[in-house]
């Protein structure tokens, strides 16, 4: 039986951040993730925003952790080579009713210790973002709201954790947790049992199921779907900042913002669902995005869409971010209620949990040889011609452009496949490199990526999958 | 980085680029370079293994690769230079920046440049089909490449959305390779592609063509498990509630239109036409930048490779003349798409030279008269039994017909 000190269940943002944080200590850490690749569920289908926490519920753990997390990103993204940019957000008010909510929202920001939120007049807002509805009456400017590449956040954290010794068991589902004499002893998985001293439940959408294994499911999780449009980089109406609607209790609302790579993101909806596997888009939801966002950005051109996707938020009932340890259950940490600010809060949640575990008696000796630096796959598209020439001289495969739309080379694909926790599927290549995320959506590069994956992984083309087992791209050879 | 000054640099070595190279050489250009991103010359023809090419040009019925080889042979015989596996990153001022494994990054300089990048396919994302995002959703061209170049089948039970030529060709192709094609759904009430393909690919194989239908949902978690097809209101094109039918399948192919691939042109500030999505050209295939020419599907989506070859040889000829300083610019007049005409190519005409005007109807019509007007004066007319947006038409105009006119209009009545 495998033996480890700590099992982390889930390799989404929280699990990956925990893995990286714990890899700083002389501890044996194992991450168990049911999906074939990193990134969890919600962590790979969200609005890619690093929040300030200005609109959290003051006094809550969520408020504390999100506000603490935001300033951490400059250093972390630099160390881990993760695309990140502090572009700022505007919260415009278009009706008298919305305008009258602004003072309360500003005060809430202060209560959340997000002190750098400022008022702006309608005129000032239009100067900052000319595509705003000209009827804007005024609003708030939130300078530290930022955008990030959410896939590379998880991948960067996890790769660095693995490089520093964390074991990752992908495609491995936790099926049970054994407790003996009030302490966790074993995690049961589809790949066998793991003897462990600690278990951290970072299973997001499924954290209630995992909590159920140890009888700590005094809450349940329902999926709240969010659908998004992605617009072409050349779309006629672009915004330069995150444009936020006045939030409601149910959702932060439908926004429009740039992505790290120059597309526009529009959405999300907020639809309560029952099926945790239903990530489909639907016409009604997509249409509602158009209606709502046009109130803020009247000329948004959704016909320039290159794709739509939907993600599932893990909605806790009762609501609220909870991080729990129990006197009657040693070694178990429950993380639930990570929603809307999960991506942001992940790095602070990780620090908080480790601190909690140490306070609870975990012996954790700091590693002197922890390497915080991760170099990602070179981003050919962002390089100068001189940098490109140097790269190709070192490895000619960087001279073979495979993805025309996003300018991704064979060298990059091979690097992404062979590095720690490398890509093993079409989606794995896509999320690490953007090959297939362009306007042709894999029409040109798809057949070539399949070929390269088969060659580099030493499998037949029929075995190449889009993501998890059952998603094979091809059904066989020609006759 | 290496530099060499060519007379003509051609971006793309498919049917358009190959014919342009031949035209340029025949017109006296000494140094002609083709830059091609694929591993071989021939472009999209390499995967079009079905026959039907060359009826006009060679009086024979050839497959795509055979047709390509006729031009490739001539290109080689004429001493045209070419780079394969080379992606053009930028079309600059009398230059082209490319990248490949052998040369690395390079800038090639040319007195004239011909854009021949062809098209890409409209995607599921662009048409916003709701549902899940499983494996098994392909554009028809990508599926064609996989079976015809990589010998891999994308699926066993197929539904096709769109009656474009590629969709119909793939319906037959997949059937011949042992797949079951359940239906081709087409949102319009007429076939998008050539009539002969409807007959030879669908009717001859008993594959149902569902006009005024579209796909309203894709189902399947990891792999396509089915698609829901609904009837649409012919006027609004909106799905009619209650007509939804689930077709169980493992593959959805999309043939919903081709889009000229003009990212390089846009970046080079070439003026594009809103309707064609391609560069606006005169009858010499010259864009708004005098040294930049364009031909083939990058200008407007063609139905017949033969037309592409004719147009592209012309582009090559005039690019070569331009490079030699022998192309005189006169005042140009616009062509105007009139009644039931979606677009005309070329968009501008030099009245001193003859011009072939290619055009498409906006909607299908029977028993029509095509009228060509120089200002208000009718200069040419012909009767057609039927006209179809999926089949490009052409008319010729002579300098004596259009001298002194401010515009040339085509009406289909």
C-alpha cells in the first residue's frame, strides 16, 4: 500500500495551491485528482479574474482570504511564469437605483479592507472605457482587480509542486476515507489505498461527497452553471478593463473583460442545476448574456464569438467559505464553499490551511532546497523575431508552426507533453499552449496535434483523447 | 535572417499560388518564390481525392492531387523556388516574414507579393450550436484531412450540418470508408453547394438531405452521443418548437461555410470587402496596395478549382508585370452588385482593359436575365434557366463597352 503524509483530494486551484505550499516542507504529499488532467472542474471554466474581495461579505473567512490573496499574485505569477495582469475593474451604474447603491458598495469595500476602491464620475468612466453605455451615471474603480490565465495558474502551481516532490495521481478518484480511533488512516482510491496521516478535502464540486466519507457532510453542494462567450481578438467592440455589473446576492453578475491573450470574455449566467456533470450550453442562457451585457456595453458584438463554454460553480448549502478541522476527527481538513472567488482565494486558502494544520500539531520542517521557480513552455507568439530565431537555432521544432491562429509551434507542443505533469490529450495541449483556442478552433491544428500526441506519447492515433477516457478523437483507420 | 529580392513572392502553394507562379513565370518574372505551410505543394487539393477537377482547364476529369500535379510539374519545370513547412507570420512592406525549421526566421523581399492563403472553415463555436463539447465534432475539411492524408476515420455514425460542397463530399467519403451517414441538415431551403455534388454524393448514396433544418443541440459527455435536429421557419431560420428529433450518432461534421483566411491581409492593412471577407481587387487581382495582389479562395470562395487557376494565372501575370514596372495604373471604376447579386469580384475595374466579372446570386431564382449595365446603359444580357448562390457566374466586359462609365452594375431579374 502506498504511504504518504498528506493526501490532497482535488487538483483544481485550491488543491494545486495546497500542493505547492506543502511542497515547501519536508513532507510526503500526494494529490489525488479524478480527472485525467490538472485543473479540476470549476477552476478551468470561470471568468479568469483575480478579485480584490471588495464585494465579499465583510467579516467572513472568504473576505479575509480573498483580500489577503490578491497582493500575493504578483510574486507567485512571476515565480511560476503565469500570465497575469492588473488591468483594473469598473463598476458602472446606469440607473438611479444602481447609482444609489454605490456608497454602500464603497463602504463594503472599506469594511473588506479594500481601501483603494474609488468613485469615478460618468464622464471619467467614459474616458477610461469609451465603449461604456453613454448613460453611465458614475461608478467605482477597483484598480487591483486582475486577469490571469486560469489553466496555467493550476498547471504552474502543480508543476512546481511536482518538481519539488509532490506526487500526483491523475485519473484517480477518491472512493472512501478510513477512520480509526478518531483519526484518518487511509484514503481509498480507484488506484488502490493510500495510508496517510492527513487528508485535505479540496474536491470543490464534489467536496460534499468526500466529506460524506467521514460523516462531516453537514452541508451539500449543488452546481450553479455559468455560461460564457469568447469573442474573436479582432471583435469590433473591445474593453480594456474588467467591466462589472452591480452584484446581486446570487451572482457577481454578467461581466465583460479582456482575457490575457486578447480575446473578450462575456458572461456568466447563474443557473442552479442538479447534475454535476452537465456542462452544456443552451440558447436561453446565452441569449440572456446578450441582454444583460448590452446594458453596460451597448455595442458588444456577440456575432464575433469564436466559442462558448460553461462551467459549474460549487454552490454550498448553507452558503459560505468554510475551512474546518475537527476535534473528533484528527488529520482531516474540510474545505467547502469555495465559489466565485475560488481561483483568487486558492493561494491564501493554502497558506491558511497549512497554518491551521501546524497549529493543530502537524510537524512541518521547512525545506532549504525548495525551488520556487517554474519556467513555462516558451510562448513563441509573444516573442520578438530575435528571440524566435534564437529558440529555433536551439531546437528546429520551434520553427514548425502547428497552430496558425495562435502561432504555436511543434517545439512547444513537444515541451508541453514531456515536462512534469505534461499534456497527454488534445485538451491538455490546448490549455497549456492555446493550440486550438483560436478562431479556427482546432480546424487546422487539430489533425496535426493528434499526430504529434500519438508520436510523442508512443500511442496509436486512435488512442489519442480529447480529455478523459471515452473522449477518443478517432474511431480507427481508413479501410 | 536571410534576404533576397524576388520579383514575385506568393503566400500559399495551393491551387491559387501554383497557378499564380505559372502566370508570373510566363509573363517573364525571373525570381518567383512560393511560401507554403504544409509539407507539400498542392494546398487543399492534396486532400481532395475525389474527381471533378480540370474539366475546364484540361478537358479531363482529374482528382485534386492529379490536378495539383499538373501545376506542380509546370512550377518545377519553370524553375519556381518554393519553401515548404513554412508559415508566413507577416506580410510587410515589399516583404514577407516566414518561419520554418531549416531557415529559422527569415524575411524575404519582393517587388510584388501575391496573397493566396485560401480559406478556413466556419466552426461550431461561430454558429453557436448549444450543447456539450465532446470529442467527435469536426469541421468537414479537418475530417477530410484526417481520412485522406492521415488515413484516420473520425467516426462511425455521422450527421453532417451544412450542404456545402465539403459536407456533401465528406458524406460520400465517410460512407465509402464504412461509416453510416444518417443525414445532412441544411438551414436554408436550397443546397449550399454544387448541384452535381447533391446528386453524386447524397442522392446516389441514399443519404437524406434535410433542407430547412438545423442542429439545435449536441449531446454526449466525452464523445458525441447524438444531435438534435429541428425544422426551421424558412423565413426567420429559427427552429420550430416541437419538431426536434434526436439522431443518435458519434460524430458531427460541420460544413457551414468557408471564410477567407485574411489575418495576414488585415495586419498588412489590405482593404477587405465586407461581403466576401477577402481583399478588394481590380481585374488584375491587385489590392489597395499596388504591390500586393491576391487570388483564389482568399479573395472569394470559389466552387471550381478551374476558376481559381484562371484567376490566379492572371494575378501572377500582372504581379510579374508590376514587378517589371510594366503595369500602368489608370483610374478605376467600381462594380456594383445590383438586384439579387450578393457580390461581384473584382470590386474595381480599370476601364482600359477587358475584365471577367465573377458574381454570385443572393438567392436562388429560376428563368432569370443577367443584365450588365455601364451606368444606366445596358451593355450585355443573357438568359439563364436558373441561378443559385452556390454556383458562381461570370460575364465579360470589354473596354469599348465601359469607357467613360462611372460604375458597372450587374442585376439578376
